[in-house]
C-alpha cells in the first residue's frame, strides 16, 4: 500500500511500527481498520485498552456497567482519582481518546448476558476477556465459539496470572481447559484474596500483544498454550493445551448449541454436595491428616496429562475417560480418594466407582485447587 493511505500525522504516530518489516504500512493499515472488544474496563482491560489504542487499533469496544471506586485505582490505570464515582466507560473513553483521538471508542453500558452477548460480540474482530467471574468467562467462551471469534483470555489472583488464546477453529476453547466452574467460594475474588497491583499490567499487556498478533497474523500466538505467570518469582511457564474431543461446545459431538443462562448454569453445576452424599466426599484437611496416618487411602488423579504437568499431589494417574477400563489398578477393599482440579470430574468418578462396588471411594472436595489454597501453597494453581 502507498503512504498516501495514511495521513502525515498517522505516519509519524505509527512510524515505529511501520518500519518493522513484519508490520509495515500494510499491517498498520490493517490495525487501523480492525476492531477489538474488551469485556471489562478494570485491571486487565485498562492496559489492554491503552496499548491497543496506542497501536492504532481503529475501533475499541468496551463492555462495563460499573462505576470507578477508590479501591480500583491500585491497578485499574484507565481511571484517575477525579474519576471516582463516575462511569468506568466514560472514564475509559476519555483516557483512551486523550491518548489517541483517532481511535473510535464504542461503549456498551450493560451487563453481558446470554441475551445480548451474540449481538455485541458479532461486530468485532477479536474479543479480549478481562472479566473476573466464571459465568461471564463461560459466556464469552461459548459466544466466541459460536461466532468463530478469537478469545484472548487472561485472569489474575494474588501474585499469579495466566493467559491464552482460545480459538475453537484452530485449537482448544476455554471449556477444553476448564469444563466446569469450581465450587462456589472455592476461588476467592480479588476483593477477598487481594491482587498484586502491577500483575494486571503484565497480563493485560500480554492480552493486547496477542490481540495485535492475531489481527496481523504475526508470530506464534498462545493458541494451544497456557501461559502461567508468577510475579513473586518472575517465572513464566507455558503448558501445552489439547482440544478436548468431549468438549460440549467445540467438540465433534457438541451438545451445547446456543447460549444459556450462565449464572444459573454455574450455580447448578458447582452447587453444594447434598447432605445425603456426605459419606462420598472428603475435605482436604481430612485427607491431609489421613496421609500422615498409617492407614493411608489410595489416591487417584483423574485429570489429564497436561494438568499433572502443572501440579500434582501424587497418586495413580487415571484420566476420567480411562477409568472404566483401568479399575483393576484400584483396591476395592481400600479407601480410595479421587481428585481432579476442583472436584467436578472426581465426583463423577466416585459415583461410577461406587456403582462398581468401590464402597469406600470418596471425592476430594475442591480438588487440587482447594489443596493448594488451604493445605500446601507450594502446589501451583492453574
């Protein structure tokens, strides 16, 4: 493309991009014509929005319905002290356009729901998930799968963060990694557990980086990989992710064909254990005591291989899909404790084992996530 496709001011503003052979004039014009939707104008959305605007992404959409609070300012750098009490969207739009007035900022002052998500997401090339709750994460994932949109994922808690690019047409989706939400209260919010103020800057900037790479078709993105960041040790680890052939949304035999009420769905699949089933479960505290006793139970890990590469508390590794064919490896006369990431898959495993005569099979409540949070914090979380 010729330099006349851009104004002298744009040529000067984006000059450091244009002189990169991998970007060039054509790439910069592509960015100027692109659109990115950021869901959440908070800790992750702030750095992502600022860097996308600085890079010249032509249209930035923002979804948020909250107002700026003093507690936000420790990490949400889109906002200032003068913004307290005002809409996050108006604060964000003002800051973005002060940085780059040529960027068009579209605001969606709504709570994203199964009723409006498809209409909102459809208008954008790339989606950045800057949310902090599970119902919206699953909603964004499913909508992106149905619309064939790349979902730039990020999450933060305390000193740890993670990022990936979920694009069902080219790799796994969020449900391939996390089929179901954790039990309620198992993963504290940032308000409950805290967050290192600069961590959202790291993860949000990574999300912006991945969005730009996707738009330009540049380099190797995080599709099929999960990036784990520990800000305390400044360690970055990358784990390979595989597409789940049983995924109910992006798998070949998908059972979910449309968006559902995600608030109700998350509450249903991660609800409390019925009182009549308490003999089927064991707490992490109780397991910890038993592992120090003489009569130790037989531990069974029903997670996938890539999950065990991230963290483990030992035991026999039998993925849930292989359990029916490998029961002979277990001792039906012994207490068997089954665990997974948060207790959902292991719950199904225990129900199956009890039907097969393993009367002492028990599910570890909260899974390895609870073990890491409540028993041994050296076990990595994911």
